[in-house]
């Protein structure tokens, strides 16, 4: 497999981010990211202006972040070339993105932040819809805002990655539950804006892009390498996002490249995001680049754990399985699910 590491959910100066797309791409390249998925609020103007494509060694793809007329229910839409009408309700835009064969992710689904009146929470409230492709399971901005208090404000601003704990239990449980019904891809998001923030007499930038690009990363596993052909590479990245053949890491706690999780029965093997028949037994295996605490999660419950570089678990029980890896108390890697089924259909 070819592994490509990128950052998803980025705001540029087309909406409330603070830098231009070429500048942001240069910063991403300086910290070895391979791709960026931009999602400015309610606009695809950067796509129309020709910003999609290779910026030297970084592939820039442009989608947008949709909200409803009350500015609630934020939704990331990719793989589309036209913005939808602005007055749609959340169920309407989820459906329309799906009908146009776009790719849709629910943004910050369980956000509860409350530290700044200016930045209220924007949780998802329309769980009756089911035509979305995935959800953000880990959003740096949401988690940071949720952890913020008057007392720790300075510390949080000075080291914005340090206090990240990991995806919330509420979101993980929701994701596991949804995934038991159908494929729901979990992605990592940084939701980077690089807000200028006034602290007494100073104005400082919360979350410079460069710092955020070294936090929550999404690692795509592709069958073929990218070839610097925008249309083909765009297709490959979006297909990997659709299939869920990916994992999420927090780079703050180490380079997670080469992490793998797969399942094998006597006939074949299945990578992350796929299904495999388990009737006659399946070996689930994970490999991490350094010793750490590895957990195997089945249908939302941790069923096995090991400290080291490898995990092995044999089972014939159907369900959705994923892996979490921790370094000390720090959440580091989250894979997407592998589905074990009784029969091939
Ligand atoms: Zn949002
Ligand atoms: Zn956003």
C-alpha cells in the first residue's frame, strides 16, 4: 500500500482562515504533508479560481463547509463542483450531496464548547439522516475549545496540541454504533482557522497552521501511488476516503506512518475499511512503528489489549473491529473499521 498523510478541514482566507491557499500549501509541505482538503464556509470560489491541484509536492483539494440557515449542522462536502442553494436544511443538503455523488462528512458532530461567547458550539442535530459518508471523529479545534477555561487559557494558547486527549467517548460510541449498521468513515479534522486573538495588550494567533499540521493527521492507504495528475490523483484520494481505508493519528505523539491493521481468513486478507468472512475464523493483526498500548475494539467495546509493536487476535465473531493505539496516556492512532461477516453478502 502507498501511504499519504494529510490534513482535512482547513479554512483559508476565502472564509475565516488567515492565510492564502498557496501559503498554506507551502507550510504543509514544510512539515511533510502530502495532501490538504480545504473546506471554506459556504463557498467553492477557491475551486473556481484554480487552486485545486498540485502545489509542488502537496495535493490541494477543494470542498466546502455547509451550514443551514441558522448556521448549525456543519457538513463537509467534497468531490463536487457546484455549491448548493444556501437556504437548504441539513437533511436536504446531505441528500443533495449524496445524489450528486459527492462525498459528505458531518463536521464536529458532538461539539459542546462554551468558553467564548463569540464561538458557540455547532453540534449535529439531524441524526435521522443516513446518506452521509462519514463523520469527523476527532476535531482539533472542537476539542481545544471544549478544554478551554479562563484559568488554563494562556497555557492552551501557548501549546495548543499539548492538552489534546483524543476523540470523545460520545463520538466514538456514536461512530461504532453507526458503523454496525453500515459503513461510516471516521476522519480526523483540524478545522484550522489561525484566529488572531486579543489577550490583554497582545494579539496572538491561536493555532498557526504549522502547529496544527503537526497534530491530527489522516493517513490514506492507496493501492497505487499518486502520479501528479490532478484528475486521477483527486479520484484516488476521494475513493480512499469513501472506502475508509485510512487511519488517524496525532503527530504530536510521534510519526504514525507504517501503522497497519488487517484481517486474514484462509482465502484472502482485508485492509481497513473492508469486509471479510469470519465463519471459519479470521486473524486480526495490527502493527505500529513503536512500542505502545494497542487496543482492539469490537462493536464499541475494547476486547483485547497488548503493549508492544504488534497485536494478534483470532476470532470467528462477526462485528466491526478497529484499533486504537496510545503512547502513555496520549491518544495516538485510530483506525477505521474492518467488518467481519458470517457470509460474503
Ligand atoms: Zn464548522
Ligand atoms: Zn470549519
